[in-house]
C-alpha cells in the first residue's frame, strides 16, 4: 500500500515537472510546418466534394484553408521574431521555398505573383542587427515560382504564362546566376499549354472573359510558344526534352483548334516514338497521356 502511494507521488512530481518545461519552437520547427502546408493541394476542391456529400457540415471558407496564406503567415512570424533578436528563428532558403511551393499548390489565380514577390523579398531580409542580408535563391526557388505561375495559368490567368516565360528568359541570360533545367522548361511549357483552362479562383477579381475568337488566337499563340521552347531544348547541348515536355506541346496544339492541330500532334508523337533508344531522349518516349492527347487533337480538329 505504501509502495503504491509512493509510486503515485513520484508520477505526480514527474507530471508537474514536465508541465513546467517550456520549449520554444525554432526555425527548424517552423520550416517543418511550412513544408507540411506546401504539400496540401486544392483543399477548396476537397472541401467542396465533402460539402456535396454532407451539406449539413460546416466547413471553413477558402481564405481559412489556403496553404499559401497559412505558410506565408508562418514565415512572417519567423521574420518578425528574428528581427526582434531571436537568432533561433532565422529564415533560410528552405523557409521561402516551402512558402512558394505552398502558393503553387493553392489553386488560385494570384499564386504566381505571390511566389515572385517572395522571391524578391529574399534579397531584402533585415537581420536582427538591422544590417541588410540576402538569402540566395536556388534552382528550387525559381522552379517553384515558375510552378506557381503555371498554377495561375491553369486557374484562368492569361498573363501568368508570359510572366513565367519572362522569368525563364532571365534565367537563360544568367541574370540570377541560376541556369534553367529541364523542369524549368517543362513548367513554362505546361503554363502555356494549360493557359486559361480555368477552374481556379481569384481573390482579386482579375478573371478575364474572352471571346471565342480571342481565345482561339491565344490558343494558337500558346502552342507556337511551346513549340519554340521545345525546339530550343532540342538544339541545346545540355538540356533535352523529356516526355513531360513533349506532352505539354501535344496538349498545347490539341487545345489550340489550329486547322492542322491534329497533324502537328501526330508529327510530335511520331518524333517521340523515334527517340526510343537514343542516348539523350531515353526519357522522351510516349506514354498513355501522349496517345490520349493525340485523340483529343483529332476530336478538336476543325477539319
């Protein structure tokens, strides 16, 4: 009986001791949570599906569950505490990359602009002693911004693809001392291929409604831009197009409603088939998406 009473007293003392321990989160903890939010995709769409399944359930609004907003709020909390003298809260490239990735997965028309704004903020971070410091962006940073613009393009922005292309050109000219890789090109190509698809949302109300003729013109221009990027990659000695790049070109032509869009797609597909076995094009063989896109092109063909 005494032993049982003594054990209970020891547990109470341990419980009291643990409850008094205060552990403040550091930058690593914040980066981990930001990374978690960066992996959340299209939460609004998931909630809409759940609402249709159970209309009585009350769910948070889009603004409450936007991964980009939540991740950016965490980043600004880190920056504020670091500027106030907490060295354990110094943001780094992982912090910014995570927030930009969160915006690229937020399914909103403003994803690209929010991502590029964060890119510019990286070179204007104030340290806790008020001296200016810079967080050098890496290839992941730039590709994440390109991906964010691709998201904006899919959400209905007709200008996002052009902004992604402009950023790609700056990378090509080594203005940022970071050269684009195959993912950079594939992402910009996808931005043009998916241009104006719609399905996203805008908090700024900048959605554009185009006439059928204007939309068709933009479709052809987008396809020609994607084809131009594909040709540039094929001429490169260091970057070679893969299946994703070819599929983006196929989709761009299939959606263009150009008078010979189907023929253009078939030429691209045959080109992919001929690449099999070649050293630099081992990753460019056609897949199911390639063939399905060709069928889509024939379905959309005005001929």
